[in-house]
């Protein structure tokens, strides 16, 4: 059932990709033109429309990898491992962009590109976990062992996600607390919320699109390796 | 062919959004240079970016008086708009209003230094990274599909 749904999604991938970029273009227009400048931060606050959706997408990427890793360890389904691998490979790009955009916002606002703040450090740890995951996949040659080790690492690294979320509550940090505190408790003006929602929808759709592409890439690579192995065996005989 | 249309649509939409952002910046945010300010006729709406000179800030009935220091050149400002409490001495501010015949500015808007370069750099860098990642992944996939076939 899931395999069939996934194949359908892969067939629809070009449309999903187009939808992602159109949503991002709409979000960009709303962020740069329609949304008002912030009273305290001025124009620089427009970067929040980029930084927050990137951060949410990075967390979504790790969560997808976490769930897929559990499914792999439980069912040993190769597709689950491929989705986890793809989510991490795509997620690391979003995580790097989150750190970059946060740094660019931090310089005019905090007068520092980087500070050893709990939220920033815990997010950087997630980036390192993703990098470690991808490195592990290149070091272990046996595909079954590689998938198993990587899945375990993804599970261990998931501990960082609640730390990221709660860091602004647990410690007194420079990073501002969450603006979304459940339904009906949103500390953002409605005209600013539209741009944030459009950018978040665009980023998450782009994540889905890139994950579908990367999964297809892993499937094709596996097919190619199998084909090459067969050719080698035929040549040896 | 479908891929070309897809990429064309996406890039056209992005460029249109960037262009609209640039137009808004020029119309509502960008300050003019002092040399250009000197050439403006009285009554022209302008925006200036400069530092509020130390010791120049005075409150008058319904107005704030201060001198804007722009690269050592002084422009007297009379501000009658809202949110005057954000004006501080030695603070770099964006001030908008009408140029007067004597060269002073009758301001109706004050805002903090926009530092728009950071906004452009942030959006530009991230969107370029994401576009490049999408393009390289699509090209790699097409190459693999050809090899497998």
C-alpha cells in the first residue's frame, strides 16, 4: 500500500516541484512586498520569513528520517532506509541554510554572526548529527549493516530535537522564545503570518520534492550496481 | 520540453517576486544621497539616512527638532509624525519627509536603519543554494535514468 502511494508520489514529483517553487515565489513576494517592517527590527525582520520556515523544515526532515529509521529497524524494508537516507541528505541542506540565514539575521540584530546560545548550539548539533549520519553511510560497505547502523544513529540523534524545541524555555537565552504556543496563542501580527505560512508551505513542499528525487536516485543507484554486478559475473563466467 | 516549461515558470515567478521586492525597496525604503537631496526642489518627498547629532534633539509643541548628520554634512529636521520616542541622539535613522526651501527637512516618518543588504543577502543566498540543489539533483537523476536504461 505504502509502496504504491510512494510510486504515485514519485510520478507526481515534477508537479510537486513546480508547486514548491511557485509557493516559494508567492512567499518571497509576500515577505518582501506585502508584509510590513517590524517596529523594533525594521526591514531585517523580513529574514524571519526565511529563517523560521527553514528551521521548521529541518526539524521535519529529521523527524521523517527518525520515523523511517524505526520502520526500517522493525520491518527491514529497503524503501524505509532509502527514505531515511534521502531525508537526511536533503535535510542537511535546509539545516545549513537555517544556520546561514540565522547568522545573517544575527549580525544586524545582535551584532554577532554567531553566539554560544542554547538554541543555536543545539541546532548546530543537529547539523553535525546529519553530517555524521551521511559520513557513516559512506564508511560502511555492507548495505545491510550500513542501513542498520545509520538507523540506530538517527534514533540516537533524535534526542536533540526536544532539546532544540525546549532550549529557549530551559535556559535563559539570547534567542527569542517560540511565537507559536499552541492554537490561539500566536504572537505574530496576521499580515506577517501570511508570508510566514506561504514560505513554510513552499519549503516543506520543496523538501518533499527533493526527498522523492533523492529516494529515486538511491533506487536507481542500487539498480545500476546490481546491473554492473551481473555484468561482472557474466564476464567472469 | 516539460522540464523547460517547469523551470521557466518557476524562475519567472521568482524573478517577478524579486523585481517587486526591489521596486518596493526603491519606492519605500531606499534613502537618497545628500548630493541628490541638494538638487531636489522644495516640497519633494525624500528619505535620508543619517545619524542624529549629539545634543541636537529638542522637543517643541507637537514636534521633535534634531539635526541629521550625513557624512559630516548637517540637515536640520522637524519631525511631526508618530512614534517620536524611537528618535535618540547618536542613533542612525531613516527619516522621510518633504524638503524645505531652506534645505531643512519637514519629516513625517522616522524608522531605524533598514540594513537591507542583509535581507537581500539572506534571501539571495538561501534561494540560490536551494535552486542549485534542485538543479543538480534533477540532472543527476536524469543521468542515472539514462545509464540504467
